[in-house]
């Protein structure tokens, strides 16, 4: 019950802050409010390989677009060949994302996005985990009316920390964890929409069982919506995630 009350207060405060910040809107530095919903399944093939992905929907206010995402991925845990006594974990990631954007005042767009990445977690301990994730994305941005596509290339770096409470202080917070991350984007070749520059997010999550966990994140995104730098948005985002391990 205490966790539900805390979650309700956090969501209410976030919605109120949305309304306050969105009052300041200018033509070239727009403040928007985004909501992201994600379902994140995963399946362990063996000790080294794991299939995972996300299925999601995103929207924005003022209501300019709705976006739908499917991104199947695979993760390979690298063996410890050096520093075997350190508590670290290194992984190779790869996959392909499919993004359909329903634009209400522009043409719809379909994006195909293969990616390759490397992630290292150190320290990787029961109480705290710090991760560094470098990812390269090839972006095929397609106009859904004439199927003409433009090619984009983007490099992403994310630094993330997860702090696990594990029932510290009070019994009710057993399974609760606190994620914080900062992600930087380098658009080597920009596409028509969603040329992100920076994202900062912090959240609250809970592991309900070895299979299920849920997470609520609040964040700030700075995005260059077009290739030109003159049109940019400051996005306040609410992201709700559900994870399931098969």
C-alpha cells in the first residue's frame, strides 16, 4: 500500500509539473509532454545468449504524433578473459527496430533501425550497478506516402546507475530499485524527425517476482525534430515500463 501511495504522489506531481512547464512555449524552442508505454519481454537461450526486445507506444502533447515501436534484439554475454576477480559484466548487443509515426499535420513516416552496441556493467553488485552503453544505429527513414527513404547514422552513449534497496530500512521497499541515466546522441547523418541530442531520466521500479517487474521513469529530452538546428523541442517525458522474463 505504501508503494502504491508513493507511486500515486509521484505521478500526480509529474502531471502538475507538466502543466506548469508547458505554459512557456515559443516558436523555436517548444516545450512538449511525452508519454511512453513499453512492454519488455526477454528469454534466456543459454548462459551466453538472451533474446529480448520492446513493444511500445508513444504520444506527445500538443498532440502532433503517435508512434509505435517493435524492436527485437539479442544480447551476448562476453566471457571474462581479463580481470576475472572484478565484479563486472560485458555484453554485445544487436537488433533491429521498426518505428511507425502517425503524424497528424505531416506525412506519416516508417523507420527501420538496425543497431549494434557494447555494454559494460561495473561494479555489478546486488546493491548497485553502473552501466556504460555505446550503440551505433543505422536509420532508414521512409516517407509512408511515396516510400522514398533517407539514410541516417547515429551514435549513442548512455551512462546509467541502478540502486537496489533490497528491503533496506523498511520491509515494504524489498524489491524496489532506483534507476538514473543520462544519454547523449551524435547525429552523424540526420533524418527528418527525432534527431535527439540528450536525454536525462530517473525513476522508480519494483521487482514483483523473478519474472515480473515494473518501472516508472520521469525525464527530460532535448530533440532537434528536423535536420536543421532551428527547430528543437524540450520534452518532459513520462515512461511506464513492464518487464517479463520467460
